[in-house]
C-alpha cells in the first residue's frame, strides 16, 4: 500500500488515527490499527481494504502532548528502519495515566505492545521505567532465524521513544 508508508504506520496506530475507505457502495472508517492484518498465507492480503475500495482520507487526531517515535537505522541516509517504536502517553501529573506503545518493522503489521503499556501504568517515566517497558515490549518475542537482533533494537527503540515523549534526558 503506497498511501501509508511503513515508517508512519506505528505512529498512526499509537495516535489512534483512522482511515476513510470509499467504494461504490459508500464509505466506512477503520482504525489504522485494524487496517493492517497479518497474512495467514501467501494469498492473503496484508490490508483490510476490500477489492472495490480506495483509501481517500487519513484522519489523525491531535497528537498527544507526550508522543514520540524512535527509529533504529543502520545509517542516517535514506534507509528503512531496522526497528521502530511509537508511543503516545496521557499523563496525570508526572505519572502515566494511559500509554500506547506500537512497534514497527518487527512484524508484518504495526505491533501493539500491551505488556509495555501495562508496565507504564501509574509510573513516572525515568530511565529505569523506560528500560522496563522496553523489556516488557519484547518479552516472549519469537524472532525468525535471521532477525533475532531486532529484539534488542525494538527494546532500545521503546526506551528511547518513551524518554523522548516524556522529555527525559538520557
């Protein structure tokens, strides 16, 4: 799908964006988190776009005051990230009221990480809590035989995105 780049998918999911899909039968709105689907076999589509539909609009709510994306790349030039994490936090004072943590480039779809979100609930973002959330994000990860390195990269991306979102200096 050319409309939403791979780099932007985790951020759109973390921010709660929606897309408008239009066909001759009418239109429907779908959360970006529901637009991308993991293929079950080689004939399965990776998006929930019906054959007669076109994506006409991306609806992005106002960003959370505390949101960030961190992409781990091999080099700074135009290159695909090896792993990425996007976070959106709602704070109650200095504590996290709600968190959305989404990984990119580690699965065929943006990967929402509920364990990391739970690890952050009620906590202040510090180096230690960001590291704990990064660890929770990859707990139980099952990498393929040639991409085990992405587990460490995803953990670091979560930590960095959280520190950026909370404006904590590393």
